C-alpha cells in the first residue's frame, strides 16, 4: 500500500517541482514518504478500511462476509419438475406418401406427447411463518417441488403449498410448513439504491448451493427486457447471476434485500456481466398481496399508451418528446369518463414528469384502488390538469373485451374439455378463437375460427382475460408474435400480427 501511494504521489511531486532543484524535490519526497508509510502502518494495524456504501458505513474487508453470514440462512434452494403436453410435430405428415416412403407407415400417431422438464431456482424466506418469495417462472406450473434450506432441511409434497403467482412481474410466493419459526430476510428501500453501489447476489447457480457473488448496480429502471405487457423496472447488476439464481436475493452491504434476481442477457446461456433484478419494493408489494388474497390487484385507468417519438411530437405540434401518447381509450373506463381522448399527450402524473410508457404504467399500477390522481395532458397545444379515480384492473374485464373486439376484430374463449381432448392439450394452455373478422389483423394473418392461440410473444396464454389484457395494452404498430395451432391440420405455426 505504501509503495502504491508512494508511486502515485511521486509522479505528482515530480510534476509540481519540475523547475525546482534536486534538493527541494528530495526533501519533499522524504517528508511525503514518511507520512504515507506512517498512515499505511496505522491502517494495516487497525485492519479497517471504512467506506460509505449508501446510508450506512461498512468495513470493506469483511463486508461481503458479513452479508453472507446474515443472509444465507434465509435463502433456499428450489427444485421443480413440470409436465408439459406438446403437440406432435410429425402429426401433419402421418398420411403423407413421401413421409411413409422414407419412414414407413407410422399408423395412428398420438396427437400430443408429455415431457418432463426439471428446473432449479432460489427463493427468499420473507417471514417467520415460512413464506418464500421467488420468481413465477421457477414455481408456476410445477407438478413436483422440493425446497432445501441452508441448514439442510428438505420439504416436499404436501409440506409445500403455492400461495400465488403473478406472471406480470415474474414473482411468486410458496410456503413451507413446519413446527417453529424460520429465519427470514429483511428488505431495504430499493428506491434509494444508487448506480455504482456495491451489491451481493446469493443463490444456487447450476445447483451449487449458497453461492455468493458481488458487483455493483450498473443501471436502474431497465425496461423492455421481458414480455412487453409485463410490469418492468429492473435493477441491472454485474454481480454474477447464472441459471439457478432466479428468485434469489440481491442485497446491499447492510444485508438487506433490494432486489429479486430474475434474468440475464447472454449469448452463451451463462453469465456475461449483465443481470437483472426485480426491485425489492415492487417484489414486497406483490408478495404481500399474494399472501393476503392469492392474487394481485393493480391500479388501472383504461388507457393504452405509447412512446412519443420526435416524429409524433412534430405531428402533434409539440416541440419536446417528454411524456407519452394516448393510443387508445377504453370505452366506459375511468379515462373516458373524465374526457381523456386518443391523441392526448400525458406530460405529468401526480406532479412528476412522465418519461416513458413503462414508468407511467408502473406508477398507476402501484396506486391504491379508489385514489384520485392528478394528470397533466397536452391537447391542441394547451395543457390542462385532469383528476381521475384509479380503478382496479380486475374490474375492467368487459371493457377490455370490448376494446379488443373493436380494435382487433377477434373474440376468444377458454379451451373446454372437448377441445382439449381434440388437440391433446391441457385446459389451461391457450384460448380458442371464437369469432374473427376477415379484414381484421388476425383474419388477414390467416387465423380462423376454431384455431388455438397458445402463446403471445412466447408467453403462454391461459385464459381469455389474459389474452385481452395483453392485446389491449400493446401500442399500435407493435409486432405481435403468436403460436397458433390450426384447427384442421393440428399443425402449430408462428404467426405475426401488427397491432392496429
């Protein structure tokens, strides 16, 4: 340490005394050398390197060690098995003479086959009663589950229950049942985390239990990472996150959870320096709702919004691109009732500037149901303030259906037992197209009544309400990627539709 400091300051001294005599330089050098050697000796004897890591002071020599000791008991290892029904990809060829020539007559092929997928993840015990917060993609749809605590205790079968999942934030809560209490994590305020702040990730990458890595917060408010209709506000970190870390904690140096690790950007499938965590404040809010009612209610205003590009700003006579553009207003929704119209520009929400559609959606979603909020809009070159009451997204099912039918020219219905048997699917996989307008975007893409829509943008659709919400919140001009099963050939294909 002394040599390093010596070298650094000698270069400065040489620069400052370049015109001085040798004796002056040498005397300054000796004084600085004695000073820094003494300082280094004091610090090395104390063994303490204090540094600020946010609103608290920590010892950087033992900081990671302290966080690991505090947090590891509340981090669990989750193993899951999921059964999936898959449409037989060879089914369309079973009567093809060319296929039979090379492969023989296969006879009557099964329409579907089942496969088992095994996965690994992590979780965070959030209270003494054994509630565990994790990612929905870890536990949703699992047919078997095993939870292993840091002390070796294992839970399987009926000792584990799924409390609820929220696919829109990729969060879920499960519970393990046992006598006594469980060690649990404490949460910090993720809104106060700063870029450059040190963080620690704990989880079970590739099944390696209680792995601890560290890094910094690389960026905040990352959006557009996951499925477009989801609620995203990720923290970006360079702390190593790999498959198996999903659902584990991202912690500050006080050992408080400030994020739930959820995703990575990678070409290799492993860590490449870019990881994402769901902010702790959002995760805790969702977890509390799932524990209390098994579902999540969000604020909703009955609007579809999109980015205000420079081209759109000029067309509306606005010089700046701050704000978001109202692309659609749901009939009989809260926004329509207060006079908000398609083409309005939302510039501020609750007195704060609006900078992106995702940020606006997240703010509204977090607002208490029934609260009146203030919105500033621009229309015709003039600004005006509007007060609007926040409604629940679960109260707007009919409005969503009406909006989707009018905008896209399509109606869907759940998969019943008859259709499930016909297509070899589970009743929770996909929706059946009931009515489709020939000149609408779905009709022009070749989708017909009776077809099965399995996925939108690679996300499985389980019910009509989910289908309607994804489409109603998709901005105009956005490409929608569908996985569709043809009702005649039973062949699955990828279809692209542009949102009107």
